[in-house]
């Protein structure tokens, strides 16, 4: 299986630089512990699952392991609501990721008030900003990878 074309971020250099700058900013917050890396990676995995992004899910899973996500969490993240392996804060991040990935599936609020309220309960404004940008970036990567059919096992080096 091969991608339809080279990654557009490499073909439009200014776009690649802008995406890289965004990711460096978000990763800085991750490295500083603003939001635990494991929480961000769980959210990324769930967004990639919902979006059907195999390349992103592959990369997210590998990074989640490095961030300390447990095997129980990796195995059950698709069914996180019924799984006992997630904290309330992780559940709030997963709900945001899922709502953001399914925005076009609902009328009305893209992110329901109940999801937002739960996020506010567990994360301060800076943390929410990091989660939102992380989720949006993941959706961008899933969109690009799905359009060009980038297969699992490839990475954006």
C-alpha cells in the first residue's frame, strides 16, 4: 500500500514549517507537563480511531506507549466509556477528542456543553488550550493522511 502522493506539508514548505511550529509549541506544553503526555496521546488515539486514520493511529499508539499509556488503556481506548482504566480527566480529554472528530455528525453544538463542562472541571484554561490545539492538529493530520491514503507505518519526520 502506497500513498497517493507525497505529503502536502512537504510540497508546500511554508505549510510544513507552520505545522512544525504548531507542533513544537504543543509539544513544549507536553514536555513541561502542562497536560500529561499520556492524556494527550490517548486523545490523539481516539481521534484517529474515529477518523479512521491508520497512519496517525499507528504513530499515536507507539508514542502513547512511550508516554506510559498502559496496555489495558491501549486495548480499551475505543470503548473508554465502558472501561475502568481511565481517570476522570482522561475521560474528559477522550470526550473532547471524540466530539471534535465527529463535529460534522451532529447538528447544534459541535462540542456539547456537557463535554465542555467536564473538561473545565478537570483542566485549567491553559490545559484546555493545549488539548484543543492538540486535538485540532490531530484532526488535520488525519484529514491529510486519509486524503492521500498514507498507510499505517509511515511518519511525518
